[in-house]
């Protein structure tokens, strides 16, 4: 399912207000998973980024105690900024200023309840710019530390080594992740190399279908969920170590 209702004890969704009143101020991080609802070619569901956010943050929060960190996880925010995918059906987008404001208001809400640090774990490239502006605004307005983490950045080297350069949207990488966590949602008979229509050096494309025939990039037939399981483990550890290091540096300021 897109947003899990199978809550664990670290999920805000499982808590009463009395539970939250204790858990939020005592957590090292309050975590917001962020994804999108947008086309992912002809073999993957429109929920790919949201499914990634849901599952990858579950891995992160579960592993946090091994790094002496505690986390409370908010329900996954399924919608993002995906206007560039709108020509293909199923895409649902927020405008960037709306998305920025949503992030700000979520962050300010948990800050009001005593959160010390707000961690955004992002699994959609289109969210980056409004997320950066939201993080700036929240830190300057509230003093709460904000950590915008783009999950793929912590796996990029391994992904490039295994899949080459063009493993992006709905390609080798994302197909591997969905096959790892939700193989029943992959239309295996429709996995095929994605046809690149254009690859601009300077121009900004208007719509994503300007550059791809099916809606994706790379070659989903190269997917490797077993390899991805190792990548998830390594990236999870790398993110947690980065958070711990940054948290300690902030404490020394």
C-alpha cells in the first residue's frame, strides 16, 4: 500500500496525543518521508517515490538505535512537485510554493510539540528546490535544526558503478527498489529499455515526455533487487552516520 497503516511503535500514526507528548521531545529526530505521485513509465506504478520513501525510512528508523539515535516517524507525505510529468496520466502534483508551504507547516507543527530536529527523507528529485527553501525558512523562523536528506545521494556511487550513468527515473535503480519491496507491483512483461528522445546539454526540457518515449530512463531489464538490498543497507548506515556527525557538530557550535 502507498502509506502504511501497519504502524510500529516509532510511528506517530500509532500514538495517542499523550504518547506523542512524550515521544516527540525525546526523539533525536522527527522524520518526514516524502515522495510523489507521478508516472513511472509503463512497468511501474505512479506511487514509486512514495513507496520508496515509506520503505526506506522504515529501514532508517529501525536501524537508528544501532547508531545511538532515536526517531519518531511521521506518516509519509505522498504528494510532491511533479508538474513536469503531468502530460502522462496518473500524475498528481502540488505547485512548488504549495509544497514548500506544506513542509513548513508540518515542521512548525512538530516544533511546537517540542521537536529538536526535523529530518526530511526525500525520494523524488522534483521536491529538491522547494524543500531547500522550506528548510531555510523553518530554521530561520524557529531555530529548529532541519536535515533535508535526498536518499539517492547516499547510494549514488554504488548505483553508478553497477548501472552506469543513465539509471534514473523508472530505470535500473527504481525498478530494483520496487522489485525488492513490492515485486507484485512491477509489470514484468512491460520492462524494456527506455527510448531516449533527446538529451539536452543546455536547454531545460518543458515536459518529461520531451526526452523519453515510454516515460522512463535507463534500462529496467538490468534491475537487480538482490544488489539493491545491499545498497539499501549501506545507504542507511551512511545516512545515520552523517546525521550523527552533523548533530554532534551542531552541539559544538
